[in-house]
C-alpha cells in the first residue's frame, strides 16, 4: 500500500497509525466535553476561550447554582498562570516521553500505545482478544473524529453549538433541519 505523502517505509506508516489513534482518543474526549460544556453553561464550545481571562475564567459562565471564579481571592487556590505553567510542563514531559523525544526514567518501560506492561489496571492485555479491542477502538476513534468534524461544520453552517441545534430541531423538526438553512450556503 502506498502512502499519500510518499513515505512508504513501514516506520512512518506505523507512526501514522499511532497518531490516528492518539488523535481519535482526543476526539473521544472532545465530543462529550463539547456537549457537557454547552449543556452546563449554555455557552457554545467555540466561544469559551474568548470568555476565559486570567482574572477569572468563570465570571461569564452561569452554572447550575451560582457562578464562582476560578481562583477567588484568599481561597488558597493557585493562580491562572500557575495552573497554565504547571499544565504546560507536565503535559510537555508526558508527550515528550510518549513521543520518544526523551528516554523513559529508570525503571519505567518504553511507552506503548495499547495496554500492557505497567499501565494495565484491568489486565486487558491478558484477557480477551487484544486485536479485536484495538480494531473496536480504532472504529470509535474514527467515529469521534467524524463527529468533531461535524461539530465544526455545523458551527460554520448555523453559527450555534450542537446542543442548541439539537434542541431547535427537536422542537420543530419539519422546519429546522440540515436543508432548512440553504440560504447560508455559499453560492
């Protein structure tokens, strides 16, 4: 099988397959996050970054109950910048370790994409058919990546989030559907 990028060696094809699973895992986290965030706050997922400021990430949100700032004065919680710095360092180290940019610490095994070794709390590598589980995960990854692409497309097409689109469609299915906004399509 030839690679569309022209790099037909097995190592690059294996890396591409690994990246597909990793991106799919992020997509599987993103889709429930998009829906839960819009459901909980009423703010579409694509607007949350603009509303989060170092002063307070939650002053523009309304959660069930009362709005609360991310780190209120005198609460003892870390500042916005401390959280961001900590996140960047820890995620950077974890990704460097996973991606092979740094060697694993002494006593740690080489990172693997699938269960086995140190991280296998449910002993998935020992029971059942691991190849079948890998295939099922890949199918779920591709479905989640398609769902995320759908969230991007529906936002560009309708200008609202997925929960608002679903709510509008359920309340009036004969007038609010994909083709009902044909005037928004480029000519």
